[in-house]
């Protein structure tokens, strides 16, 4: 006669998985059912950083620039991300105009990045939206930035992703 314990463990794991999926579905439905008063007005920029939380900062390799990553999703979870990036002068704190930004997401523990190139959109001097960032695994990720302008510089911001 077979031991029923493995079957019970499988059923319990399936139950926990189903409960997590239902919770995620309900949260998604709540987010989609936002009240009109919480939705941005048609004239506002959907990518505003005022409602975002700083996820990480780093000084550039030269030490002249400061890179700040902001997100409205806190805590960060795996999946496709949209980040706001601010590039400021390390001394004055003022936005730096004329920067051309590129980013490579990298998971150092696994030795890989992502297959898609994130989309970088300049919003105003020193402010960018970085979208299509598919951080598909929980763990530590690095956003490796290349900053071009009057001189080339680099910066790396480390993020920790939950499940």
C-alpha cells in the first residue's frame, strides 16, 4: 500500500500556489478598478516621479554624477519594470542636461542579463524613463548605466527583487 503523505504534500503545495495566484489576481483587479479620483488627469504625465520611491542610488565611476532610480512599485517584484532615472551633478545636485543614457540589467549571481534591450526615454534634462525592463527572477540585480554626453561615464545601481 502506498504512503499518502507525498500526495498530501503535493495537494498542500498546489493549494498554496492557488491561493497566491488568487491573491495576485485580486490585487490586479483592485488596481484596475482604481477610482477616478486616484487616476491621473489627462493633462498630467503618467511617468511622474513624484509618486515614486527611491529604489537605489550610486555615484558614477568618475564621481561627478549621481544616478537615482525611482519606482512606483514597492517592494519590487519580478516581472516587467518601469523606472524613473535622475542624473544629477554630485556636488550641486542639479539635473545634468545633455546626457544620453543606456542601461543593461544584470544578475551577477547568475551571470546573465535580459534578452531585450530596455527602452530609455528622455523626459527632461537629467530625467529619464526606463521601460521594458524584464527582471524575471527574484534576487539581486544590477542596473549598469552608460552615461554619454561631454564625456563617457558609468554607474551601477543594485536592486533586490522579491518573489
